[in-house]
C-alpha cells in the first residue's frame, strides 16, 4: 500500500483539526512496519486509512497501485485483505463460544460448512489456541487467551496485511512476550504487519522498519536499527529502548555499531570481556 501526499482533517463544530499532514509512505509485501509517536501524533488515524475506514481530505491511498477511493474500487474486498486488530479487541466479544466469535467475519464473507470450519481451525492453530476451546466461552479465558482468540478472528479471513493497534496493551509481561513471539512467527509465515506501539523495547526487539509520527507528520523513517540508534527520539516525546540506553552507558558494540536487542547486548558484553560472543 502507498500513501501519496495524504492529509486528513477532522471536521468538527469548532476549528478544524488537522491530524495527518503530507504523509508519504510505502508498505511493502513482507514488511514488519512499526508506527511510533507520542499520543495524538496521528498513528491510529493513519491506520484507519489502510482499509478505507477514513478517506483522505487530500491525497491518495493506493492498494497495489489503485486509489482505494475511486468509484470502481471495491472497499469490501480491501477489508478482506487488510485485517485490523484494535486496542483491547476482547472488549468486543459477543458470541457465547469461541467458535461464534472467530467464525463471525468469514461467515459474513460467505464461507460455509467445511470451508468455514477449516478457516476457524487454521486461525486458532496459528495463534496457538487448542481446538477444544471452540465450545468455551471467550469471556472465561485469561487475558492472553482472549487476545489470541481476538487475533484468530482477524486471521480467519486470511488477510494479506495485518494491522495492529497497541496489540499488547493491558497484557502482563509473560503474555506480552508471548504475543510478540506470535507476531514475529506470523510475519515469518509471510504476513505483512503494520503495528502501532508505545513500547520502544518491543519495537526494537521486533526490528523491521519504523516510522516516527509527530503532530501528524512523518519526522523519521528507516530500519528500526537506524531510527532507534541514530535518531534523537526525545525530540519527539519518545524514550529510547532500555536496551539501547544500557548499550550506550556501557559502550557496548555489536558488529561495529550500537546494540539494539538483548541478544546483541549480551554479545557486546562478552566481547568486552574477551569472550567469543554469541553465535
């Protein structure tokens, strides 16, 4: 997908609120793209343009080269290809069973019988939820299990692009780490991922590419390593990942540059002590 000179203004009874300004951004197949920025920077508003829930006030959003808001473009088809998991998605559970919730979207898209059961089963398998949960109430699950079931409901549509808005918000450290590993595994399986996060340590551990938004504008973008180690995030109301701070304080080096992850920090420490380092 591509944003070309995108602006978005909320029209209210009072003064206009310009939320996005001159956004130029490409999302490539196979990307893991993190969007970061302080509160009110425009991250969630940008996400809502990815499946046509919002229309730019100015500029274009393109899917495979086609403007998604042209008369002949089928937004319904786009929404099948772009799966969105909003913050605290478990708050929107409505079914009496896990099966009812996970099957809702594919059923509404026309899947029936064995095809529907196969889509639900595969989605649950991908997120690590046992099939014997199908008849259980989603409301009785743990926080981490609820989040996985909610994600399964999105994956049941087999999206090309998975959009995640603060996907680990509200989870305890154990479930947060499990969910990060799950996102990484989905990405390895070929799913393109766009994620909004306030967790700088989470973003640095995942890697990929990172875009920084500030007051509706893109102020930095590049590989996550470049953004986290070469930019002064404090200028935009953001804090450095703890592991990057530690690396700087101890003058740790990984392959000639700053450390970005725990594994790199460990190798840097071993190198300082004369060890061989982690392989």
